[in-house]
C-alpha cells in the first residue's frame, strides 16, 4: 500500500520524478530544456520549496510563479495542450508513488495552478489584443 506525502523528502522525490518525466516528454520537454533552459540543480530546490509551502504551509517559497511563466510565455506561447500535458504527467507521477490526503492536495493544487496560470496568461494577451481594436486600426490610431 502506498503512503501519503509526509515531509520535504517526499516532496523532493515527487518533484524530482516529475521533472525527470517532464524533461523526457516530447511535447513539454523542449520547453524546459530548450526554451527555459532549466538548470535542474538550481531549479529543483526552488520547486521543492514551492510544493512544500503549498502542501505543508512551510513558507519557503517567496517568488512570483506567475511572472516567471509570463517571461516564458513571451519566449514561447504556452497553450492549453502544454498545461494539459504538464498536469497529466504531474497527476500520473503523484498517483504512482503516493496516496492520501496530501497526495490528493498535490493533484488538486496542480489543477488549480495550471488553470490559473493559463487563464491569466491568455487574459493578459486578450487585453493586449483588445487595446488595438479593429476601429482604432481602421482609423489609423
């Protein structure tokens, strides 16, 4: 029987296994390796801080995750299919190693995060497109 996530060590296992899979994925792997050019040695402790804070209220993550995704989206448009694949890998990874209340929370929070970041990224690009309305283009504004 699988056990639930209990501590930082479990978070490190979960996050490390996720990134191993994500980096190897043909759809989202290149975003991590070629666009973001992520250094896992640097990135993994940050992501462990993030998930430890989300799951155990550790208060270790102090960055702005959305702004990091805005910068990445400026380099390469992050579409629904990318968020769907990220989530699919995340959920499968959690399900294969852990079960319980914290594991369910990890999946629920990942769904919320993926939805929120995607929605906010595309809401800001819609606002930019709306600021150049067809009327203003026709009027030469």
